[in-house]
């Protein structure tokens, strides 16, 4: 086989697989893929290289095979030696494989197996893709003790962090239940006594929070419908249909994500003013029907992961792209669509500047405007204000807890490709 | 594939993306051009606009101290907040990436403040920073420190605002966490076999492979901080003594309180140019320090 062309190379690969398969069984190392050398970044193994160079493989036992016993002192595992490692040489400067273990399969010793590559049996390189470290038995009590200390430190830091993130919320709830005369006690006490439950109904009736919530919901539902309709279409176009200029347009879309809102704020305001839409919900809903770059981007990434074969069959059967979109793609993309709806809901609920520009009548206020109005009117009644804060935060927090997975995955997707 | 099919597919593509294309023209391209034109006019929405050339820009650069002041406030805020957000987000991500029991709950807790971004967030912090009875000064009192008047003190208002924004560090944390979980464990295993400790592993493996996430958070951070509005509008209304007069708040005042639409448009274009140049510079230099894993294979 040595010195032959590509045909011989593939034959050699077959040999190798066979060989190491047998060896794998013998040594109890799961090496079914052991002979397949993964490309990847190599990490040097100085201690092992040394061992191999020092070892003397008995030559001439086979035509292209060289047996070798590998051993060395691993900084992690200590003294290791292969019971019966094998180096198979296939083509001239190609790779050899070896498996290494320090003991039988059910050994209580630490062991590892891996694939190595040698150049003329001189240098051994390690392919970490194939590396797994088995820690099958207690090697040292010291390691365990340090692991416990480490875990304690981790929990300590996690606890401290949680305190920083939770304490303000706890303080908010505590304040929301304090009667007026207790709110300004200094230093503040955490548990209100007596608890002023009436803060809640009173805060919520001072200004019509129910009305504000309803307004916000109307806008949210409208915007979600608009975004789902338009973003699905646009994202499908970007994901599946080939056309000249597609990549450039996609880059342009990503670029518009970075456009600050105030840059277009004034002319867009004038458009809606000319349409006599100011002081209606329309300026806050209508733009959604033209899609939002961020949601389009999320959906496109999701669509790209749906196998094309599903559509190809339908296309051959004569289905139109729209039919494919509604019969095949959308049912599969439900999680992504749900994520977008959740994002959109959160966005509308928390949005402040656009409603501030467009909604002037108090009866049309959204929750955010209403809370700000409440703040500016009842500036010193912090008990009421905190009660209102708790209530206005509740919906997004509840939605977040119910749909946490989609939430975090959606955000992560946005970061991976950024 | 025969050309007609290809042409049909291209046509279909433009049909599918037509909502966004229309939106691009109506809500982005058109308004940007309109805003550029408006920036060359004087207009109060009522009387007809009057073309005045570059006078708005001249006024801004030479005769408007509030322009420079608001730009300074915003820049200081960005320069302080973005690095803190990156370091804090990364630290939190490393912490909630530990494989210990109950870690899911901790992740939720760390991220929770980011969910309630908005008016409620700001009002809550106004109360926490209340000089008389807020939690922050109560805790400081506990360790024997007399806390300042925070949002009511010109020297402390901006730092207070940076601090309250950092409570929402969970947003960048989630991006970093996704980046961390994307790093193949075999790299760490190989490093461990080679005898590398935690610290070298962090500098040689974790940080280089997180650079795309850092780039993302950096750009998003700069863009977002330059647009800060809600916090300043609600918590301080730019005060005290204009200490928190953020740039967008100044634009808002000029446009919707003084109805100087032309001047506000020129301010908006300056904002656009600043954000555009910052993003461009970051992208251009990113080739030197951002490392994509695809490159090494």
C-alpha cells in the first residue's frame, strides 16, 4: 500500500478501521471511530511524544504495521501505559492510530483513549476531538476536597450575585406593602408591619391602570399579528429564494438594526401627523406590518435549519411557495414564532419613547406612559408607586417564566451570528 | 436550472420581501433623506419651513453649549457603562456557566432585571436611590457611610445612572453564556492534559473564542447607550443642572417641546454619524482581535 495513489489511500483507511476495531475490542476502548482522525486543532503532548520516541517499536512484524507499546507520565493521570497499543501505518506520511489505556475496561484507575498522528513514527500529535478522559476511580482525596471548596466558592458567588439582583425586587415588594407613615422609616425595615394591602387596590384605582393595560394589549396584539405576518414572508424569502442582490439586501437589513430610533423619529412623526394618526394606536401598530429586522433575522436563521428536502417533494408535486410556507414551514417554526411573539410583547409593554410621541390623551396611555404619569402625579407616595411597579412588571415577568426557554434561545441566536 | 425558472424565483424573492422593502423606503430611507433635508431648514411644524443651508450645524458647533454638554454627558456614560457591562456580563456568564446543582434558577435570577426594562425599572431605582429612605443609602448607612443624594446631586446623578443600568447586566450575560456553551469541551480537556491550569485556559481558550460575543455586546452597548432616553427622561429629566442631559433627551426637547424640527433633525443626523462611525471603527478594527473558530479549521 505504501506509496500508492488515492485509491490505495482509501483502501488503507478501510484497513485501519478494521484493525483498530479489533484492537478496540481487545482493549475495551470504544474506538469504533478511533481510526477516523478528526481534523481539528492539535494539542501537543510533550510527555507522550517523549515516551514514543523512547519506545522501540518492534519492526518487521507485519508489512505495513508496526506494533508499539506506548507509555509515559501524564501530568494529569500519572503513569500510564498502553497494554497493547497499535500503530498502523497506511500511506507514506499519513497517520497512524494508537489507543492508549492504563488498565482493563472496568478498571478503577484513570484512563484515557485517543487518536494520534505520527509523521514517520517520530512525532506524535494528539487530536483532541477524539479525546475523552475517564475518571473511573478515586485517585486522590485531595482532589475531591478541593472540588468541594471550589463548589462552595461558586455557590457563595452565586448567592452574592442573586442578592444583588433580587434585593431591589424584594425591597420593592416590601415598600409596596408599607403604609405611608412607614415608607420613610430609616433605616427601612424589610417586613412591613402592619402590611398595607390596601396600597394595591388604591394605587390601581387612582389612575385607570386597567384601561392602560388594555390599551397596551391592543397595541401588542396588533403589532404581533403584523410582525408574524410580514416577518414570516420576508424571512422565508431571505432563507430560501435565490435572487441577485439577496445577500446585499440582507446585509442592508442587518445594518438598519443599528440605526438609532431618533434619526428617523421626526420625519416618521410628520408622516403619521399628516395621516392624522397621532393620538391613535396606529403609529405603534402599522410599522409592524412592514417587518422588524431583528425578528426577520431570527426567523431566517430558524428556517435555514429546516431541511430543504421537506419542501422539495412538495415543490415537485406542484405546490406553490406560499402553500409550502403555510403547510410545511410555519408548523415547524412554531417555537420561533412563539419567541418572536414573546419578544414583541415584552417590547411593546416596556416601550416608552414611541407612545410618548404619539399618545396624548390619558385614556389612550399605555402601561409605561400610565406608570410615568402616576409617578409624576403621586411623586412622594412611594408605597403606592411601588405597588403600581409590582403590578406593571408582573405580566412580563410571568411571560418570561412561562417561556424562558424560547426567550433565552432567541437572544442567544442573535448573539451567535452578530 | 433554466433561466426562466431562475427569473421566476428572483421575482418571487422580491415579492416575499416586499413588506420589508416597502418599510425600508417608508420608515428608513425616506425619513433619513427627509431628516437630512429638514436639518437644512428652520421649521416649527406650523409655519412653512425655510431653507437656511448649514446654519443649524453652524449654530450647533459654535453657539450651542448644550449640544456639546449633552454630547459630553452621553460620551462619558458610554465610556463608563459599556466596559463595565462587558466585564460584568462576562463575569456573571462565567459564574452561571458552572456545573452545579440549581444553576438554572441562578441564571433566571441573574437575568430577571433585564426582563423588566422600562419605566418600572427606572421608577424602582428612583426609590432605591432615594436619599432619605432608599435601599442603597440604607445599606451604606449600615457600613457607616453617609450616602450622597444620588439622582439629585449633580456630581452623583450620572454615576447613579450608570449603576442602575448595570443592574440589567443579564442581557449581555446571556450572549456571553451562549458563547461559552459554544466552546467545545475537548479544547479544555486537551489543555488540561497538557497541564494548563484554569487561568491559562481562560486566557488562551475562553477569551479568544468569546471575542465574537464581545464584539456583539460592544457594538450593541455603544448603539444603545448613545440612544439613552427613558432613564434620563423619567429619573431626572436631564437634571440636576443638566448633569444627565443625554443627547437623545436633548433632541426630544428640541423637537417636541421647542418644536425646532429643523435643528432637532440636524442633531439627529449628528447622532447618526457618531453611531455610524463608532460602529464602523469597531468593525474595522475587529479583524485584529476577533477570532472566529471557523478560521482555525
